[in-house]
C-alpha cells in the first residue's frame, strides 16, 4: 500500500465572462468531400423520384 497519494487539483476558474470559441475555417479536403456528398444525395433523391413515378404510372395486371 502506498505511503502517500496524489490528489487531482483542478485549475483555477478565470474571473469574468467566458470568451466565445472561435471556429476554425474548414479545410479544402472537407469542403471537397461536402460537395461530393451533396451531389450524391441529389442524384439519389432524383433517382428515388424517378422510381416512385415509374411505379405509380404502371398499373399491376
């Protein structure tokens, strides 16, 4: 059994209001990935719309 222990001491709280966190600009790679995802989502939505319209226009026999 240890003869002594260490206690975790929290840092002092700064007085006054807390400054807002500044957001960093997004990286170029992240922006490119966002564009690919948006384009893919648009294509998927358009494809889904076409499939739904095709089912409604053809009557089952």
